C-alpha cells in the first residue's frame, strides 16, 4: 500500500510481507532546493503572505530519502519475524557549481 506523506511531518515507512521480516525506515524532511528558490521568490514578489503560506503548507520541504528503498529479508525455517530497522542512505554532497566559461 502506498500513501502520500505530509512534507511537514517526520514519518516511519514500514514494509511487511508474509514470510519476511518487517522493515522500517525513517523518512525525514529537508529544505528542497526548488523550495528554497520559491521561498526566495516570495521574498521578492509574494511578500510575507506568500512566505507564510509556503512555510505552513510544507511547499519548501521535500522527503528524504525519496524514493524509499527497503531490503526485505526472508524468514529462515523456524525463525520468528522481527522488525528490522534500516537507516536512510547518506545524502550525496551538493553538486559543484559550474565554472564560468573562460575566453
């Protein structure tokens, strides 16, 4: 089952299937790169009202990791199911800015 998540709330995603251990992973929010640009645009054009609406609605945030990828482990014969906690991957470093062309 899939469900849309509220970008303002930290969530735990759970996956379960008969014959497998249940897996959980936290999904956090972080400032989206596009959200920051939109927020800056509100400073110039939308003013305080636009900034307040974006901040309250979570428009400046994104989920991480996105997409969530979980590894499910099958039960061995006679093993009781457990809840396995997986950590999100370490986010990649930001891309370096392109150098201006040289003449």
